[in-house]
C-alpha cells in the first residue's frame, strides 16, 4: 500500500469516526467533493498545506494521517514513511520539509 493510499484511508476513517460526509469535509476544506474523493481513494496527491488543513479540521496531529497499520504496530519507521511523502510532494524542497517536520 502506497503513501497516498495510507493517507486517503486515514482521512476517510477519521471522517467516518467524526460522522462527517465527504460533502461536509470538502466544504470545510474549500475543495470539491471530487477532489476529496480522489485523495481518499489514493488517486490524487494533496499538498502539504491541504494535509495540514485536514488535520486541523479533523483535530488530529497531521503526522498521524501517515501511519499505516504496520506503523501503528512498530514494523515500519515513521520517519521513513514521512520521507517518502515529502519526496513525492515536495520535489526540490525536500530538505526544508524534512527539517521542518523533525523540529
């Protein structure tokens, strides 16, 4: 399972736990339902700002959105997974974001 799948599954799971529809969360995020659906289904890569907004609205630590079941049970390194996400979405600013997250 790729990082986009993990992120999307976690957003969907937390949204369900908070009894929010895609339409309600999309409205709070100021995005379309189609875009949110694409992210939840692992077909789109959100920006870091989008992830931060999701975490803020859902009232969770944004790093928790990147934990898979394996990571929750300690079999994968959290920082290794975060590094993959940053490399996928940050491009040439990878070093900056890695340093920021590890502060």
